[in-house]
C-alpha cells in the first residue's frame, strides 16, 4: 500500500519543524515536489517515491528514531526542562526530535541502558505491563541476601502495590547481584531488595528485551540503534498483551 501524507505534515515529520513553519516555506515557494514548485500544503506526497526539496535540499521521509543511551547516574529521565540535567539533553543535535520520549524510566541514581524513541507503538510495546519484556539489572547491595532470596524472587514477593511477577536472581558476588525482571514498576528493584533485607547502593541496567547495552556506547553517549538491534529489543518478551 502506498503511503501518502499532506505536504505540511510530511515536512513537519521529516524535519521536526512545526506545521506552521512548513506552511510558511510552502507559501514562500521554497518547496519543490519532483522538480516543480508546490504552493499547496494540502498536496499529498507519496513518501516512498516523491522527491521533496526544501530550498534545494532533499527532505527525506521520516523514519522513526530508536536510540540507545548509556545513562549516567545523576541525570533525570524526563522530557521536562528543569533544574537537573535530563536524558534528553544528552542526545546529540543530529538525533534530536521533538517526538522523542524515553521508554520507561531509570531513577536519577541508576545508570545503564535507556531506549528513547519517536515511535509511540514501540514504546507501548516495550512498557506495557502485560508484554513482560525482560529487563536485566546489576545491583550492588548493602547487605548479603539470605540463602532463600532466589526462591522468594522466583515465587514473586509482595510489595505495597501488589505481588511481583517471578524474577530471576544470580549472585555475582556476596554483595553484587544480577536481577532479571519482566515488569517495570516504580523503584521496583530497590523495593524488592529492601523487601529481601538490603538497600541498593548502586543500580545499573544492562539489558532490555534481547538487547544488551552495546559496548561502543560509553557512559553519557547516545546513538541510533541498527535494525538488527531493534529486532533484538522487541524479540525479548513473551508477547502477551
Ligand atoms: N528499579 C529501580 O528501583 N530503579 C530503577 O531505576 C529501575 C528499576
């Protein structure tokens, strides 16, 4: 099926400019479609075949952005500008887009893998509670967990907002654990560890779905995911919804 959309919407989606700016450019004869100046913003553009130029520069059809960020501690997962630095401010200028939103959130003091996307359907798919997308965390604990912690987590533990889904615990050392959760509730890892008798001193997310934090994305860096990486990301849940 051929996808068409209005010229002003095409320009706005492709460049991130408001539709009112797109209108101004079109009215000022800055835009050509397949070589001819078009002054009608309602003209329908076939995204895959029409060639649109703005001031002589090709405007390519919009493709959703899916970014991976290695979030440092101290940065807030928010799209609101405030006193603290946000994850949005770590996105390089060439990857900025007004529709980018974080997929779920990491606490200010948590580091690691954060996905950001313009694709609302993908965001929903990765965060919907019934999708059960795995999230893998490394936690440094204040106290060693009791020997029955693995069993308790596998059975699910009761938090103040209800029982948790079964989670997997691996001990990487006396005070370091790897925890795999299939849900993403507020402060969930910290609350689960407190329920088992220990505060979390440091928390790092190393995987979402089948995607591990890529080695080349250093702390504070953000880059676009490849198509293969996006496939890993969405391949990691049980798909129930
Ligand atoms: N669980 C937490 O407690 N904090 C996070 O940032 C992520 C999961």
